[in-house]
C-alpha cells in the first residue's frame, strides 16, 4: 500500500498545551481512527495536516511530496470535515456545495446535478434555508457531503458522527467503506468506541499532546478491546473511583 500522508516529528504549542513530536503514517485504502480524551490534541493535529495552523517544527508529506507551511494546492485532493462548522453558514446547502465544487474546479452543470442527487440521498431539502438555521445533525451532513463530493484521495473527518442520526451514520459508514475500497485513505476522530471498532483498521491514541498508542483493531480486540486500550493508555480514568466520588458529591 502506498503512503498518502506522513507526519514526522510535528510540534505545535499554545500557551498551556504542547503537541509533541507527532509521527503518523496513513496509507491508501485504510481507515485510521484518532482517539483521545477531550483536549488531547486531535483537532490540532488535523488542523496542522490541513495547514490551517502553522506547525513550529517537523515535516508533513502528502503523496510523498513535502508540504510547505503555506501550501494550499495539495488540499484539492483532500476532503476535510471540520469539527467546528463552516464559516459559510450564511449560504444554503446548495450554494455551499456549489462553492466547494467551484474551488475544486468541477464542471458547473455536472456540479448542479451532483449536488441535487447527493442532497436527496442525505434527505436534505434543496431549499432557501441558510445552513446557520440547520440543526447540528443537518449541519454535519452538509459538512460530510462537502468533504466527499470531489472524491478525494485523503479524507479527514473531525468528529463526524457526533450529532448524526443512526440511519445517516450507517449510510456514512457504508460510504467510507466504499471509498476505502477505492483506495482513499481515511482519518477520523471519534469518541464513539463502537463506531471506531466497526470502522477503523487502525487506531492512533493521543493523550496530552503525545501519541501514546497505536495498533490494528484486530490486535486491540484480542488484547481486551478498545475500552481497555483507551483506559490503560490514558490512565486518567479511574472510572469506578470517580463514579463513587461523584455520587457522594451530588448526594451531599
Ligand atoms: N487556538 C488555540 N489557542 C490556544 N489553545 C488552543 C487553541 N486551539 C487548541 N488549543 C488547546 O489545545 C489543546 C488541544 O485541543 P484540541 O486539539 O482541540 O483537542 P481535541 O480535539 O483532542 O479535543 C486544548 O487544551 C485546547 O484548549
Ligand atoms: Mg477535537
């Protein structure tokens, strides 16, 4: 399998947070899950891959070519679903998707047909409503569509399933499997371990700005499952003790 994305010793710090020497390899035709507690550095890593924030040191390679700090062109081949929504919420879903396909250089009349079909598949109305008036789940659908509509080589999804209804989650999972079969490399962050277990080939665990674990789903399952993997490697989770404590606090 060919390498699609490589991160070598990537570093970034904010005032009270450091992402330290992150090394990641994503190959074509695999689905990799980023796992880690809130604030671990998953979104920061994703933003560094997209060059939407500047790394302090380290190298990023996309399709074996070095990505420089100000490069944007390589992003045409990447689909990105941000965690925090889009700045283009003042557009309708159709306008937003037309805008994206325009950026990707798609043929205009084909783009219109494509968008019509895709909105129908996702049960979204092609109407005059602005994205900002959508529910959280509807917004996520539009962002997901926006990330796959140009058939990218690498797909990066930041918490794609958070507010998604079950039937759409199933549709999304099937689409991701098909894209993977077609050679797409896929990275997604999620807290939903059941989905990670079903979808991912490999898991990368980030804690406190560091990659603390990595493994194939099959071998993690053999060694006690994802829950155990997460618990052991993040060791901030004295769940039983904390449950007792919390119950005491709320009863007091
Ligand atoms: N622009 C920023 N300025 C200051 N701190 C930030 C900024 N972005 C993220 N952080 C901090 O970096 C840490 C990691 O955040 P993030 O990567 O969003 O975590 P995750 O996605 O794993 O929940 C958090 O402590 C967060 O507050
Ligand atoms: Mg995040």
